[in-house]
C-alpha cells in the first residue's frame, strides 16, 4: 500500500468505524433487515451520493443503479432530500478523495449484497443493483484510482488536502445519516 492510500486509510479510520454503526445504515449488515429499513438506508445513501457525483461531474452510473433500486422499493428518488454543505471539491486532491470515498463504498456494498439477498430477496438484477454495482468493473476502477492516488498525491500538502476532504465527506455523511435516521 502506497503512502497516499495509507494516509487516507489512517485519516478516515475512526470516522469510517463510526459510520458502520450509524443507526440508519447499520441494518444493512443485519440478517433481520426490513424492506422499510433498506429503503431508508438507500434513501440516505442517495441523498449523499447525488450531490457528490454532481460536484464531481461523474458519470452517474452507480447513481442510476441507486435510483432504479429506490424505484423498485417504492421510493421516488426525485422527491428525496439531498445533503447540502459538501466540503469544497475544487482541487484535484479533493476530487480524488471524493472518488476514494464513493468508490470505496462500492466495495462495502458488494459485501452487504449476500445478506440483503437472503433477508429481502433483492439481488444484482432487481432491488440491489447499487450494492452489486451491477455491470460495472469496480475492481478495475479501484485499481486505477489507487494508481492515481499515488501518482497525484505525492507531496504532503496534496495528501493533507485529500485526507481532510475524505474525513469531511465522511463527517458530512455521518451528520446526514444521523439526522435522516430519526424515527418515522
């Protein structure tokens, strides 16, 4: 593992651990997850991913999968609230950090997929396309991102910007999830 990836991993470790325990997201790893909990968790993720992808001018493919899943679950993505107050993504280092956060979440989603399939019957073809990253080469994208991190974040200043941005994005998601996770 190169110095840029190591720095990002260390910087985000604690907040990543807290997010894994966020009340609204935690059901994603429980065998007794309900359809309502799943819909709420995906709604939270949509409210985070949509503005970040727009800020990155991303291709939005995974976001499209998430929209499809929400529709299958009976939610209208266009009516869902979205997070505001993103950290600035106005430098190459900050945009790489945002990609690190978003693409890293794809790997977590794939790990959650078997449990969602067992509990709710959704899979890569219907209802869990976002978690499966259906039809996408996320491993190839991740490897390419790791190369870019090491090529582009060679100095301590750029690594500091990337680490600060990644922590700020995780922090924004943590706050968003906490607010969204209030009882219905």
